[in-house]
C-alpha cells in the first residue's frame, strides 16, 4: 500500500510538471519577444488586482496572458521610470480594475495616482479610454490629460457604500450558538454573528469613515477635472450612473468617441499612420520587467516586509499572516547584518491577539538595533495597528483605514445542531474551567466572566501600548479607542500616525534614518508561495473569464470571503484584535 501511494504521488508530480511544460511550450509558439520601440505608449490595462506584496509565482508565461496581479511598488516604480525613458511617449489607461481580497484598495490606488501625477510632470501625455468605469477606475483615469468614453459606455460613480452581511438568523436556524465578549462600543466585528442589522455605533463610525474617504476622493478628482467637491457631489447625487453624453456635459470626460478613433490617433502619434500594424506600444505589465533598473549595494539593504491579510495564530497560509512564520521572518532580518533598516508594509484588518503580540515583540526588538518604519496600506486596523505602533515612524495614506483599538472574543457552540442529528456529548473533568473552550455547549456565566477579564486585560494592554509608543495621554487614547476606525487623515490629526505618504516615502525615510545615502538596495519579503497554492492559482487562471462574472458566482465569492474570516478565528484564547468585518468600501 505504501509503495502504491508513493507511486501515485510521483506520478501526480510528474504529471503536473509535464502539463506545465506543455503549456509553456504551447504559449511560446508564435509569440514575439517583448521589446520597447521608440515613441511607444505604455498601456496601463487596469484589468488586474493591485496588491501590496509581489505575486509569489507568475504563471503568465504558461497562459500567454498578462498578469492578473500587479504589485503596487513595481507598478509605481515602472510609471515613474517611464517618465524619464526616452522610448516612452506617453501612457494609455484602459480597462477596469478587478479588486480581490485586500487588493486595489483606495490607499493603494492613491499611490498609483501619485505616480501618474509625477509622470505628468515630464510633459508626456496620459490618455484614458473608458468603457464601463467604476469609481476606482475613474479615480485613476481622471488624472489623464484626455479622458475619452465609449458612446455606449458609462461611469459608475454613485458614491461609496459598505454593506454588511449578518448571520445571526442563519446560525439560529441551524442551531449554532454564538457568545461574544468585547471592549469598545465601536468594536463591531462581532455584529454579523449576533445581530440582524448595524448597531447605531457601527453605523455612526461607518458613515464618518466613508464620508472622510469620499471627501478625499472628490478632492483629488475635482482637482484634476476643474471641479470642486460640492459640484461633484451635486452631480453624483443627481446622476450616480453617468451615461456618455451626461458624463461629457458634466465635465467628467473630455470627449465621447469610439475605440477605433482613439487607436487611429495613437497610430498617428507613434508614427505608424497608414500602416496595418497597431500603434507602437508596450503593456505596462511587461514594461515593469524591461524598464531601466538602478542597482544598489547588496550589503546596504532596506528590507520591505509585507503583512497582507488577516493575522492568525501559527504558521498561517497564503493570504494570511501567521504569527509564528512572520515573527520568524522579522527575527531573521533583524539578525541579517546586510539589512540596515526594515519597512513593514501593513495591509491588514487584524486578527489573533496572541499572534499580533508575537509580531509586535519582534518589531520592538528589531527597533533596538536598526530603524523600523511602518507604511500603512488600505487597511492597518486593530491587530494591524497593534503590530505598527512601536516603530520609528508611521506613514499612512489619506484613505487608509486604521485605528480600531479594541478587543473581542467570539465563541460558537453546536449543541443544538448536533442534537438535531442525534449527537450528544458528555464529559468528565478535574477543574471547574477544564472544558471552558468546548464547542459542545454554551459558555457559563462564570466562564464568560473569566474570558471577559482577559478581554479587558488585553484592551488595557492595547491602550497602554499606544500611550507608550505614540507618546499620548491615556485619557485621550481611551477616548479615541473604543474599537473605532479612522481614516489616515483623521489618524494623523489624532496622533495615531506620523505622516501622510506612501511606501516609497517610508523606504526613503528608513534609508535616511539608517544613513545609507543613495547606494542602497531594496529587498522584499516574503518571496515564495506554496506549490499547491501556486498550482491552484494556475488552474484558476485557465478558467474561462466569463465563468467568474455571474451573479451566482459573485454571491458564492462573497460567502467564501465571509467564511474565510470565520476560519481565521483560530486564536487559542478566542480573543481578537480585528477591525469591523463590515468595513468593505464599494
């Protein structure tokens, strides 16, 4: 049996390798080498998910398609490199973003937009051609010198919304009991499990947060389109969905034309008018690998460490931040003499309290021997804020969601559900609280009191850490804590962050703090992805694109995301530092 099993494993592995090799050969047939011609336009196809960390495995060579994942730092570096590249004549923005997980958040898009604004200063044109553009798409495209919209296209910009999914009735229907403990009246992460609607406090903080983020977006869009925020708000409330002629009249676009008109203009601009060949171009995703690179001193490095996803106990997995694995990575970088400074890039809503403390401990130890700087992405809340506090400087974008200084515990029991199937439980124990964490029954009042004491203690520790690290008065921190989330702009005013700026600004500060001059290099961590996950992603890439677009699949994807949150609740003590599950801005 063992021999047969070993043969099966070997056969399966060989089959995967042969299949991958076959795809690689097929994709290479007929493909031209990628090159940059003089007077080319860099085509920025938004049809991707922009993530903070780099894709661990790139299967674009196997599928023959452009990557569906673009890394933020590589993207902004490429855009800025194109500004000084004599071969690049301009940038063309097309397509529509495909946000997934914690990717393509407004803080990340803010950094991309800043890079596009830097490109404009080179006096090279940015053109945008839109078909059906979301608010995210238009936020980037509005920076263009020439924004064109398809005659049958539309701009979907009705404002921001955050819709919550509640499971209390479903749990009740299927006999799953839920008990919670928490500190902080705004700590609403547990509400989906015990309520049927938003609490007044949760509604209050969500309205404030969305209002702050929306105001920042309107300000940036208005500055590019010659409108003030009040004028744009009036347009949004009157129209919401802007058809082509309405968008033109409102000044959101410069013209309404078909795609072929724009393509002909680009052929003229790149010197191939009258030719059957397309205009001179290079996909920005390909340009990233061909753009001129500056090489620094490998013994003078700034390490950028990506903390992206929920924080969980143990090793974690792809898309999650495992406390054991992540703290081990920080410890290794702390002991590496070539690494002179560390930038922690946080894009996390938080998670396990124990894992968050494990990571923060390594951050504090590292800060004693070399500069440690934090760059906050779209989310750096609760546990994401816990791991950020003890650093030399915290950078955030205006639209970063941060704060959420609070603690909760959530506990499920399946006694009724099991009973419906004829399953019962019995036990023996040697102590009053020996079975306190069983899921076979609800917690007793004494057990809940015991757990609440732990929640209160961790909250007190959280507040104390913020007081110590941020040099704030305890009374003030207790006032702004309570589990409440804040925008990056608000967090700066409250003293929770030090400066508004992106990842590049954080890297430059860290290098200056370490006195590295201009000759340093930047390394990114983590680098590798689990083979099984990588192969699963390849199979997903091979699925027909249309199979992922239906309403039914959309609902399944949302349910899967919500269930992933439940799976991340693996703290041994059942205690969590997590921002509200409901703050997902659409």
